[in-house]
């Protein structure tokens, strides 16, 4: 069974703290993504990675960075958490290989972050 | 910039009825995806539509794609309570990396 695992389901942090959100996939997918989900705004792309050590900014990268040292692991880093980063964070992976379900995203369970 | 609009955003329907959710998008794309999200859960893939005219069906749900109209529909037939969830469409932005832009989601409530 395909699986994307996010390390923390719920986190509470203080303003200014450094926050790490970890994501691991076991499907050997090249592409990995971080989205945030907010009520009324849907899902917005923060960063994505298409290979080890490769990353590209998404639509809302400000205040975030990422790391991909191994193919299966993609980390989202909040250098100095702020209250407007309180949100649900969703990690996803996909394969670019051509086929009937190309580009289909597989999501982790999400990490709900509260910044006080 | 690709924009994806779903309507309606909220849909309350009775069991046994039919209805359609619409997903419009602003720039050319021939790859569109539908997802379901249950409360407190993550997103689950429903349909992958990769060409103009593609139609996929699973149980009471059927999705179609018209790339010329930049429109996808998710049709619900004889709704049952278990279909209550939020449904998202997502459109590929183009290129080789399959970055998706999501609609805001349609919250479907099926009442007995």
C-alpha cells in the first residue's frame, strides 16, 4: 500500500521558534510537494522538489524553506514561526512517469500547526 | 496564472437526488484531478483525467473533462450519506513536474 507519512499530526509552537515538518514516502516518487490548507482558501503550494537536492518555490514560499537530502524525505522548515503560519500542512508525492494516473498526488495525513 | 474555480462551494442535497459540481479553469491544460477529503482527514484521489473527452466513473460518481471549454464536471447519481465530504478539483499547470493548482473545494452534505 502506498504511503506518505508526516512525522507530526499536531504541533503547538511559539512565535519565533524554528519548526521542522518531516515527510517520508515509500513509493520511490521523484516529485514531492508541500501545501498548506486554510479554510476558504483551499490548498496552496509552498514548495516542491523534483529530485534530490532540487527545489522550486511554489506560490507562497515566504517564511518557509525546504530540504531534500534523500529521495524519500522532504522537510519543510519554518525559520521563525509566526501566528499567520498557523495552518494544516500537507505533504504529497507523485510520479512523473507516463501512465494512466500520471501526476496523481498521494497525500500524507497532514500536520496541524498552531503558532501562539 | 492558472485560476481554478469550483461551484458550488456548498451543496446540501437529499439522498437519492442527482447533482453536478463544476470545475472551471483559466488556462489551457489537459490534465485534471479530483480529490475527496473527509472531515479531519487528508485528501484521497478519486479521478485522473488526462485528455479531452475523458470520462471516469466509480460507483455513484462520474467525472468528465472538456479541455476546449476548460471545464470538468463531477456528477453525483442517487446520492447517499456516505458521499458527504469536501471535493476538490486540481488542474496541472503544464510542464513536466505536474504541479497542481487546486480549487477551493465543494462541501457536499447529503441529508437523509
